[in-house]
């Protein structure tokens, strides 16, 4: 077997897998709390946890030193040695050189990029050459796979689909985008959008299921913005499939897919009747670590 280790370093948990790179089969998996903000002397606690996981997997593999793919929030440096830019949280992550710290080959990816690679390799987009993913959670993220390659852009910024503008007259978001998709449907703005009635999107969806007309109006307005954004991205990227991931998408299920498909029927350009299908992400928490292993194939 050609074994490798995949690590997904999230704000709450670290997910890790030991995988066979030839078959895509997971041999073992682990999860540990990130403990963001904790330090041991001058080293972030999460870095020590990653090292412990790597050593544990290498012991399982018979002591062989293995290549490591690691995904995390932020913009990855083009050489794949670190996350170059991640302001405001995950202190100690920016410019942390993982290959130097772990003393073995490590390739670092943005977490959304890794999640899409995982879905293309063994998940909902298996075998696709042109697909993009939008992740709906606290914020809104995304990634693009075009012509059989992950689209990273000049500085690793490509795929930040949550900061696509859906209303230029609306207030600016965190990155200076007016009326962004993230503001329109991300969980971080649900209290403003719901006039303080819903603690989170899960509560909104429960109210919607119970027949609450106000919840339905708030949700459908958000879905309308999402449909407009997806229709625009379809025109730009011409995908064969769109994947919807993240906690909001997987939790909503048909409560998202059905109204979204109906609204896309109004917005989407469909030459010759061609419609781009929608699919929910399949890999869940494994998408990041699995995609991190797949990302090793991109190393030149």
C-alpha cells in the first residue's frame, strides 16, 4: 500500500486519517480538540496534537515515515509549506512551517480546497472534471475544480464564493464585499435576518418545518440570493455538477434543495435545456483530511 496521512485542522477539532493513496481507502481515523489559543511554551497546542497524530499513524504503518497533507483555514502559501494568511483566529497558524516542525514532507492546503478534492476523489463528485462546491455554515466558503484541476488563483484566493456580491446596495462584509452571499445565508447573520427570532439556522429550519410563515419568508429570501449566486457561477464556470456542503446544507436537505432548484429554474441559463444538477456533499468531516491526502498528488 502507498500510505499517507491527511490532517484537517479546524477551529474546534482536528480530523486525521491514514489512507492508501492508490485505492482511496481510509485505514484509520482520529479526532482531537484543536484547543485554539492554548500554547506549550512557544508552540501552539494544535501543532503538538498534529505531531502526536502523525507519530501514532506512522507507528500503525510499521514505523515508516509518511507524507502528510494538511488543510486549514486561510490562504496557503504557493509552495505548500504553510498557511500564509489567516487573521483574527487560529493564532500561531500564520506562516507556521509544518514541514520544518514535523521534519517530514508536508503539503498545506486551504480547508475548502481540500474538501472539494475529497469529494472529487471519493465523494459526491467522484470522476467529475468541472465542479464547484459551496459550503454553508457559520460563514460561506467554496472551491472550484475546473478542467480536472483545483483552481487556486494567483495567491490562493480562488474559491472564496461566500464573498460573491448578490446586492451592491447592501452593507459591506468582513472582506469589503457589498451584500455578499455569506451575509445572505451564513449562520453568522441569522439573528439580523430573522429579526432576532432564531438563535441559529437550525432553529429557523425547525420553525419552517412547523409551518411558521415568517421563518419560511426569511429562508426563501436567503435561498433566492443563493440561487442568484449559483446561476452567475454557472455562467462563469460551466460546471457539470454543483455540490452543497457545510452544516446548513446537510441539515436542511430537501428544505434547501427543493426551493433552490425551483428558483434556479427561473435564473439559470439552460442552452438546449441543459440543467446543472445539485448534490449534497457526502464525505462530511472526512472531506478535509481525505482531500488533504489527494492534494499530495498536486505536489510537483
